[in-house]
């Protein structure tokens, strides 16, 4: 669902209009569920977190202040729900997060990106320790800044930068080992 479509629904969502809520559900739930599945491996639990996120979105939509995108605001609520669930469940034991990049990022793959390339990248990301995987995902996939990740994860900027550097090194080593055509770039994560 585009930002423009969300803005059209916004006044009716604030009024708690059921049809608008249903339209939002059908338009945004695949994206939110994809996000949840990146952090929570159990599909049923991921669906529950997504539904809790939607419930929170419905009840707090009037608090949206038109600062930034509405879709980004909704994704932040969902991400916070995911992290909350992980903290409750396992004290942030990150070993169970699995990535499926082809599901959510098919639109950014060009004709030169083979399914094999995406599979290798998914495997590389899944080989990271859970905390590192979450921080890398927030930065490289979700687009959060180091400061935002630091605040969200309740850790220092230095810790986030250290985890990103570690992830970059681990991913590069994995790709060198498993993908013969991979050529590492110098510090492609500009934080």
C-alpha cells in the first residue's frame, strides 16, 4: 500500500471506520508480516505480533503527527512489537531469526541478481549471531540510523557500530567462502 493510499485512509482510520481498517489490514499486513518473520521464526507467533501491531496502530492512529511517513510510523510500531516479543520470550536470544530476502525484496532485484545470489546472501545473514543479525537488519534492510538503532535496542552508539562492523566482516568472509565471484568493497557501510 502506497503512502498516498495510506494518507487517503488516515481520516477514516482516526474515526475508527471498520472498512478503512479492513483496507489497511489487506494493504499493509503482508509487509508487516514479512517484517515480523525476519525477527520471529515461528510463523504463528509472527502473525500474532503482526496482529498486535495492527491493533496498536488502530488504537493509536490519532497520535500520528504527520512527521515522517505513515508507513514508516506503522513499521516502527511493528518493529517495536517484534523486539518486545523477543525480549519477553528469550531475553533477546537471537539465534532463531531467519531471513528470507526474496519474499520482501523481489522488487529491488535486477535482471543480474540470480536466485542463487539471494539464497547465498540469506544464508550469510542467517549465519550471524542473533544480536548482530538484528542490528544489521535494522541498518541495512530496514534503513534505521545508528542513533535510532541505539535508542531502539537500548545500547550505545559504539556497540551498534561495533556490531555493524562485525557483521560486515562476517558477511564478507562468508561470501568470499561461498560465492566465488564475490569481490569485497572497502567499508560499504557508511555509519
